[in-house]
C-alpha cells in the first residue's frame, strides 16, 4: 500500500533534515513525501530540494498558515492514505508499517 506523507514547513530549517531522514529510514518503502514550504525564509525548502530521492517533493506557497500548508499537501497527494508529520518531528523506522497494519491493506 502506497502512502503520502504530508509535511508542512515553516522556519524549521534546523530540523527538517532529521525529519526527512526519519521518513527515508522507514521499513515500509512505498511512499511519497510532499513538503509544503509555507513561505519560509530560513532555507528549509532548499534542504528538501537537496534530497536525491525522487519520492520527496517540495511545493512552495506564500505564507498562509499550517492548516493551509496541510491542505495544500492533501491536494497534492496521489495516495488514498495520508500521514502527517511536522517538520520538527521524526518517526521511528517502523511507524508507517505499523500505521498501515493498523488500518489494514486494501490492495
């Protein structure tokens, strides 16, 4: 089961690499990541762009707030299931696998 990971980003440059690393380290590998840079001025979006993983995508928008950034990520998502992660948080490697097992596979 493929899952979209939605990450709103605003002024979290010191943390976003750790956040993205935690997604890349997931035991469940079938995911896309949509990071919505909500008008940051601290270079966080550039950190996302430096990723060499095609599953990671950056969308930029003028600052409209965290809710608007989450909604934009939902609009950009291509998967039926979406997991939200804040740019200054991280997941343990089995998080997505456990979440998918909890909802059950629809494939």
